[in-house]
């Protein structure tokens, strides 16, 4: 017997922040927010760079950074641990700069 008041099933989709990063300004603001809000979370900052790289296109970012696409995915994944040199290469490739400020 079907319920008369049954509500339709809601379809949910996974959220991907990379789809929301459309402009260089949005990408820089996103990374800046990570650096400001979680300055000790190296893995989170690397993932944020990964989100930006996916928004720009991983293949092009890997090429511009001088890395293989596979190594870029691995370095910027949740379990990745990129070297600082890799972080700098990726930042340059996606068009953002890291800044120092007095805390």
C-alpha cells in the first residue's frame, strides 16, 4: 500500500569546490582563506592548491609546473605530502603567489 503523503526522493550530488573557482581572483581568495584560517594545516593547503589546479585543468597545470599529471594528483591528494618546491611550482602554474605578513 503506497503512502498518500510520501515525499519525492531527493537526489544529492557530491560538492566539488573546484567547480566554483571560476576566476583567478576566486582562486587566490580561496587559497588565501586556507592560509589565514588553517596556517598549520599543510595537507589542507595542498588540497586547496589541488582544488585550484583541478579548476584550471590538471593536465595544463602539470605541464606548466613541469610535473606529470599523476604525480601532481598524488602530491595534492588528501594523503599527499608535496615538497615545498612542488607547492611553489604549482602555485606559479596556477597563477597565485604566496605572501608573507606579520602575524
